[in-house]
């Protein structure tokens, strides 16, 4: 981060439907389930359950931290699934009533699981390479849970309706795409602006 400035994605289109849960910042995650890794949010849409993670960049094939990057993604998706299953089978309960009602009114098995990685400062070509690596690194999860893996650039996330815009947390400046970022070195974080 540069000069203490951060930006976040506006996921209000997802919150407008009342089907999104910011699991990473929840009491269910921090208090009930302890210090486990999670994706940033889960989103129900039709018969799909999205596990959404946003990163500003991804390692190139030559970078040394590549394996750690993908290991962390594997842990986040695995432990997020474990948390939701533990809630469904009453090992852990939503004692804080944080989950939207749609998460309580349906079964985990009713949905097709999708891991959506948004790499905001990436090209389509890079995302295709990241997708290939993710399929390989997530092979056990893909096989066991039949997870579909998607990787989008920040602009594609806007085009597909997952994100409406980027917002600077310093002064609420907004911009529509990554190339228009008014600040050098912003860190993109997935954070709800409205619920």
C-alpha cells in the first residue's frame, strides 16, 4: 500500500439482492469458527453458490511466491466450504444471525459451487493462465465438490455485474475501471459498501 491509501470494490449489486454474505469480516468467522482462512464473501445466485476472492495481482510463473499464493487460495476455499457445511449440519450455528435468510432456507447441496477469483490488475491472458494453474492446484476440491473455477479481471467483474465500481477509501472517489484508478498503488479489497 502506498501513502496509506486503499480502495475497495463496490459489490452493492450483489447486496441489493440480499444474497451476499461477507464471511471474512463476520462474527461467524472470527468468533465462532476461530482463526481460519476464508474467501471474502459468498453469494447465492439462482442455483449457484459463489465463493468470491479478490486480489489486486497474481504471481507470474517465474515468481518464487507463486506456490504460496495458490496454497493460500486452496486453504481459503476449502475452509470456507468447511465453515458453511459446519453451519448446515449444526456443528457451528449462526448465533449472531448474520447470514441472509436465503442461506438458512436452503441446503448446501442445492447449489453448484463456483470459486470466483477476481484479479483486478490483470489482463485476460494472465487470467487464463491463472485459471489453468488454479484448476491444477484445486484439483482435489474440483473433483470432490465439482467446483467450477472462474478468474476475471477487475473490468470483467464490472461487466459481469459482480462489481459496480471501485471506490477509494480515503476520499470516496469512484472510478469505473482499473485503468482509471486515480491513485498509484491502491490495494483493491473486497468490502461491502452497503447491505
